[in-house]
C-alpha cells in the first residue's frame, strides 16, 4: 500500500519533472546526500558506543556498528520513525558482550532519551517560527503545539525520573497491580522495571562525561538531518533557505514522522506530508518528490545492509544461545 501510494504520488506530480530535478542534482550532489546519511548514522552510532563504554561494556567499534545497522533497518520498517529496532541491538550486544539485557537496555534508553532532547532542541526553534508563520492555519498550529507539549512533558518526566532515580515507572506498575487483575505479572514487570531504572540512573550518575559527549553527538546527528533540504536543493536548484525556513521544515518533518510513519518507512504517507511542508517553503511538488526519492534510495541501501547483517547473524541461531538474564554483580 505504501509503495503504491508513493508511486501514485510521483505519477500525479509529473514523473518527467521529478526526473529532471534528480538529473540537476548531479554526481556531486548524489555523493553529498550519501555522505550526509552515512555521517548522521556514524555519529549516532558513536553516541551509543560512548554510552556502552561508560557503562563498562567496552565492545569494539565494529561490534557496535553491526547491531546498530540491523536495528535501524528494523526501526525503518516498523510503524514508528523513532522506535522499533531497540530490542534487536539490545539482544545482539548482550550476547556479544556476555552481560545482562537490563544493563544494555539501560544504555539504549539513555541514548533514546538524549536523542529525544536533541530532536526537541531543534524542533523548538522550528516550532517558534511555525507559530508566527502566517501560512499555517490555526488548526495546524494547535496540533503542532499539542504534539510539542506532549513531547516536552514525556521527556521531562523521563529525565527527572532517571537522573534522580525516582522509579516512577515501577511505582506506576505496582499501583496498577493493586487496582487491576494479574497482580503477579505486574509485580514481576515492576521488579524488572525497577532494575532497569537503577541501571539507567547508574549510567547518568557514574559516567556523566560520557552522557554529555553522547548528547553532543546526538545534536550533531540531528543537525545532519536538519540541513538535508539545503544540501539537496543547493545542488538541484542553487537555492538558499533561511534559518526560519529550515527550522520550520525540520519541525514539521519531526511531527510527520511521529504521526504518518504507519507504512514501512512511512512510504507514501510521510512523503506526501513532506511535500506539503515543502510547499510552505515555496518548493513545487515535483521537486519535493525528487528530494524524497533520492533520500529514499540512499536509506534503502542502508536498510538493505542492515537486513543482510541481521540475516547473517541468524535469528534462528539466537534462540539456541543463552543471554545472561541475572543482574550484574555490580548491581546486585
């Protein structure tokens, strides 16, 4: 369905003009797009690599890169732009390093929290320009404000709970266990959540330097995404966007990914949403779909490599390998 919608939208937007726009990008433009996608991925991986080392899991770089590629491929194919492949990299690294799942999961949750703050930092700038933009309707501004407010509240609650070890997640699960049936299951879930929260607090408390460095790298990875429109349209149209224009598009793109990533890779739905966002910048629909098509092609290459690594690792073989489930000696 997503592929059919994507092809249909390109057909409706004039394939000839889309092809002309892609030709205008040229070889250097194509290499710049590939470099941008690769750089953002490597910087993102580096941030998690630092968190793993800070948590006492000193895996070699190549043994962190492979699970990240596989996990990003799974995330790309699940109905969420920002979550989905985390269990893959947790299981893979726990098996490689011989440590508990809880310990690796703690680093992943910290990495996702830092990624959320990085997205929020750039989205806040674009949100401001969206609210003062006369081209956006009042309903769109209200939806943007509501979504932005929910993101701020969730990230703030997570930051306070994890950095101060408030254990709000496990407490909430225990409270539900007193009100709902299935108390034993919820009690076991609360105990696991409490251990996870302790591990996350330990990452923040014992390696704040690694966490700050990881945050800086997350900001750099988000910046690579932020400048993608400028990168593409510099080669295609010699266009120069203003800071408010780039910020507005980035913020809209974040919310498009959050709400329209319902097909694999958000195919079709997210592309249509981006085309609408580009129209606010004065970019015609064929040019917008040329942008989508080129970045889709490069992203598909990355997804294909991740799926290859996942299959080579062997999903069936994983079931026969034990991963330590007990607590680390350090946390007992």
